């Protein structure tokens, strides 16, 4: 069977992260949503996404296909039903379609379909940006079970303080001298060739992905994922960093999601709790207003390729778009559009020529080419977000 992951109705609620990737390529837990589905289905997938992303993520259609709403994460029961779908069958979660069978070039009319209502209690969906961090505890735990089943961890070094060692898994090539790993409240996964420097204090559930680094003396609390090739120091609580991003110095981030190719300057701090303990509202691209999150704790959402200078302060519930450059004293506004340059004193447009030049240098440092496809995606984001910029 050919499986295709589609963005679905959640795509706009997951901006700014879905400006530069399909929903399927959001990282939550240890793996991206695509990687989870491919592991469970034991096959590759393709994507239905925005037109301007298709060059990077093309759709591959066969005679018979199952379309899967990428905002739904695989669970045991869901995977079983998806694998069993036949012609003219669909799985629904209330009014939302989870998956459906379609033959090549056929028209979809759910009124003619046999509808399977999903009634199991294990449903797991990422429908809002804040779901990425707030549900990350569960995602790490489930990915850990998936990745470590019937496998043996590398030995935990003798000089490591390990609490609940049976829930700590270390991949080949990982280096972790003189650190503390506490897995009493959730598992800890250390990826291939990852590095935890001496003096780091880590509590699970926690995921350090391939080639990522935790700096000396870092304090990392549960529900945190550090994506591939990222570097993190200071204090981190319940944060998800997609990959190729750096928070290399002291400073606090909590209840936060950071995209790829981001850099947080030394002593960057995010507030994750309002002074009056009120519910946090977060910028919503769909309504173009501030949406209720239902959360008391919510920090920073930062899109790909954004940067901030030293001593930057972010207010509770701040959204930063793609390729923004933030600096200066004081708190910048809590919605910073894509391709913005400045801070609390005001924002101007970050011209694409300068932004792309920085991206080329940053990506080259990780031996990745800033190619024409990436440039075209960012150019489209620049154009699509012009309405949010004031100059």
C-alpha cells in the first residue's frame, strides 16, 4: 500500500512552523511525525502540502493509496485500522478525517464512503503550536518504546549518576562524562554521536537527538527534546528544538518550541508565566488575533532561521515568524512577523538578500547547501507574510 501524509485543517494553526515544512515533518518526541508513521507502517511516505513546498516534498501516487492526516500521530489502535482500510473506507474523529483510502485520480466524496468512527482513548493529535511542547512528555515516552524495543543500550559510563537506569538508552558514539541523568519521571534517550558535557543535570522524559550537544552545567527538565545537530546550554524546561539550532549559553527557555537554523544569543530568557498567573494567549495566524491556549505556562514559538541577540527578553506567549532578527533592550512585541529586523524600539523588514546570505553561511557551517529550492520556499514565505509587516 502507498501511504500519503496530508497537512489537513491543522496546518494554519501550526504556523510559523508549517511555513517551511509539511505538518508531517514537525518534530515532537524523538522523531518527526513522518518518521513515526514510517516506523509503524514499515514503509516510506510522501506528502500532500502547500504548492510552494512540493519541490522539496513531492507527492507520489500509486493506483491504490491511503491518505493520512499528518496532525494525527500513530498509535497501536490507529495503525491497525489504517493498515486495514479498503476501497471507499475512511476513519473519522468527529468531523475531522483521520485517514481514507483513495484510488488514483478518483474523486473523494465522503458521503459515499463507509465511515469508521475512531472511538479508542489513545488518540494523539498535534493541532496547535502549543501541543508540540505540552504533549512532548507523552511523545518522548512512546518514541522511546518504539526505538528501543528488543535493543540494548550502550553501557552507561561509570562516572555518570544514573537514576532508574533501565529507562536510559544510549546510542552508539554518544559521549557523556560526569553528568546526571534522572529517569525516575520518564525515559532518557541519547542519540547517536550526541554529547553531554560534564556537569549537566538532566531529568526525563528527555531526548537528545543525533549529533546534538548539551553544554557544561546545563539544567534540563522533563518534556524536552533537543533535535539533531543542536547545541543547548543554560536552563531548559519542557522545550522542543527541531534541529540545527543553538541555545549555547546561559538563560532560560520554557514551554517553548524552536524551529530549525535558529540561534539564541547569550542570556536570552523567555517568560513562560504571566505575572497575574492568567491564561496565556498566543498569536493565531488563522484568525489573525490572539487565541486562548487554555495554558498557564507558555513561552516562545520561534520559526525557522530566526535569531536573537544577547540579553534578549521574550514576554510570555511570544510568536516569532520565519527568518526574523531580534535584538536590543526591553521586551519586543509578542508577535514578531517573519522577516522582521529590530526589537522593542521598532521593527523594519529584513531584506531577503541579507537574510539569505546569513542562511547560506549558517547552513554551510553544518555542511548543508542553501540551495535554490530552500531559497524559493523562503522567498514565498517572505511574500506571503508581507501583510504582517508595517514597512
